C-alpha cells in the first residue's frame, strides 16, 4: 500500500510531525540521512503504526502515491539544496517538494522558481510550535507554488493547531507565492523576540525596581494571564517562577544571564533596514541579546561605571499596573511594526498577503499565540488595507488607556537606571508616528548644507537648494 506523505529528516521536528500526520489517519514514509534514526523510530514510537521506514530517497519516493508530497524537515541551508538536487531526478511532474524548516525566505524564492522550472511544485512552509506543536498541532505558514495548495491542504490543515469557539479553525492557510510563507514565519519569530524581550523588561522592573520575590512574580503573571495580555509566553513565564532547583532555590535565579539566538530575529531587522521600515522592537530585542551575551565585558564594566539606586520609591501596586500598561502598549507597537514590515515586503515581492489570515495563523500552535491576535484579525477584517494597527479603533483606544502608565514606566526606568530598550523604543515609535511634524526639516537643512542633497518645502512644490554658507549669519571673529 502506497503512502500519503513522505518525510525526510527525523530530528525533533521531523519525527514529531511524522507522528502527527500518521495520527490523523495518513500513511507516512520516513527517511533520515543517518538511517539508524529510521530504524529507531520504526522500533520505537512508530511501532504498530502506519509508517514505512525507508533507507534511501529512492525507497521513499517509490513508497508514495502521486502526486507525491515530500516534506524536508532538515537543517536550513545547503542541506535543503542538496536534497532538492538529489530528489529532482527521482520525482515526476506535478510532485510536491515541501520545505518545513526555518529557511531564509530568499532561498525559498529562488528554490520555488528552480523547482518549478523542473516541472515540480515547491512549498516553502513556516512551521512554528517547537516539539510539542509539531506533535500535537503546529502553526503552519505555507507558501510557494499555488498549485500545490489543494494537494497539501488536507494533510496540513489536519495536523495544524485548531482555534475558534469550536476548535475547528486550522492555524494553516495559504500565505502566498514563493517565499511568502517563510517570510511570515520570520516575522513571527521576530515578534516572538520582541514579546520575550518586553516580558524580560517587565520582570527586571519588578525585581530590580520593586524587589518582588518569585512567589510574587508568579502572582503578577497569573493576574496578567487572566487579562488582555493572555498568551502562551505569559503563561510559561508565570510557570517558570514556580520551578525549584534540586537544592530548594528557584531555578530561574541560577540561570546564566547570557542569551542565545539562531538568527531569525536578526533577519527580520536586516530586512526592515533594507525595506526602510522602522521595526525597532525586534531590533532592540536582538541588540539586548547581544548585550546580554557580553557577560564578561558587563562584569568588568559593572565595577567601573556607576548609576542610580534602582529601588522604586513610589506605590508598589500602582507601579505593577503601570508596568502591565507599558507591556501591553509596547506589544501593540511591536505587532504594528511587524505588520507594517509584512505590508512593505508584500509590495516589494508582489505577494498578495491577507493580514487578517496571518494573525489567525499565529492564533494557536505557535510561541506567540495569544487572545490578542483575534483583535488584530478583526482590525484587518474591518479594513484589509489598514495602514497601521495603531489606527484601528480597538488599539487606538487601548494605547490611549495605557499611555500614562507606559510613560511613567519608561521615565522611571530611565531614572532608576533599569534598561528597558523595547519599552522605550516602542514609546519613541509611537510618539514619532503620531507627530505630524518631526525635526527632519533640520536634518534636511544639514544634508543640503554639507552635501547639496536638496530639500522639499512645506509652502511650495519642487526641489530646492540653498547657498547656506553665503546666507548664514557670519560667526563673530
Ligand atoms: P535540525 O535543524 O537539528 O536538523 C537535523 C536534521 O537535518 C537531521 O535529520 C539531519 O540528519 C538532517 N540533515 C542535516 Br543536519 N544535513 C543534512 C543533509 N545534508 N541531508 C539530509 N539531511 C540532513 O532539526 P530540527 O531541530 O528538527 O529542525 C528541523 C528544521 O525545523 C530546521 O530548519 C529548524 O530550524 C526548523 N524548526 C525547528 C524548531 C524547533 O523547535 N527545533 C521549530 C520550528 C522550526 P542526520 O540525522 O543524518 O544528521
């Protein structure tokens, strides 16, 4: 009996995805470069299930129904190109190659065109949710050859996370052509960076500024989890404050304050710079990880550089509420920036993205899943061309409500010497975006002064240049 689905790469993600597909009633062929992993799976978790273990790509291909669906779940990069080269001669016209890894979107743009030129279909799919998501229901962001969608849709939507009142809306919709799916996945990861950084800033204010214990932090996050900040990341953060080490202390207090990164946040920042859009939250989050990684340098600097006493002297309960406001308002700015970047990328690459759908893809299964995404979906449903989330009435009102607390937190953090790069960047973005007039008139004057870069005028159309040196007031000798 032929299989419905083929999966290559049996590391954490691939193995769990394969089990997920099989659990929905499909027959799955699996292959891994190190074939002992195939045997381990067949003798272990796949035992007695509808699996065919393959020791070669030829075996895998010949085990599949046509049009074949072959998903690669291997390390992103050259491994994917190598697999594509090996698979092309084995596959038949109309067969579908799927890349479910964390691939850079431009690689998927290139590979889609290449694979299509060989008469096959290509489907670059962002998959989020880690090990548990892969097994029980990830968030999936498929893009690539549109003709592949009707074929992959039944299995993809069967295995994806489900949301909605009846738990029947799959977090998997067609995103767009070529690299669109991987781009949306990258923005998801960048937003995840921002969310995590903002939660860490709240944590730092609560501990450094207010001296809250882990028990108190647990209660604060439990309270936040019950409200509009309800999200997976707030939930796991709450839980972290309850976990003890073997010796009775809290585990979180013993963890080295040096963050790692795999690079998807950095990609989003780099592409924001290329597009000329201000995705400042993800960028600050990336830089915050860089600064954290300089542990030894910080230890040296801490012995030399001074700052104020970080203890907050005002009302504790109020400050906790204000930190919640800062977190919520900053989160809105962060998502606003992410969607602006996707809009700019959609224009640049000619991807007809549906932004309400994008919000729903992240509603379940993935790391940034949150109730909040329903509001984003509603905002884009009400106005698919919405320029900026901050302009949607719901978010406009939410920021209006939060901004006093947010400003107080950013100002207090500056005075207490507690770094809050994401909260501060979010506020600077908000205050810059809401201004009809910014000081760039002076900037243009400077550019024209030293480099004759010309300027436009508010009072008449055209391009102008001034002889600044001749016109200026002569300095006193
Ligand atoms: P890894 O990213 O650690 O990749 C390991 C797999 O790639 C193994 O099956 C390995 O085979 C295979 N592989 C490599 Br490495 N080079 C290969 C080559 N040249 N040809 C064929 N196979 C090759 O696995 P993962 O953590 O399961 O992630 C898979 C993909 O999913 C990655 O792109 C990752 O970024 C993405 N992702 C991961 C997560 C997560 O939470 N881990 C979440 C979302 C997305 P071997 O056994 O022979 O070495």
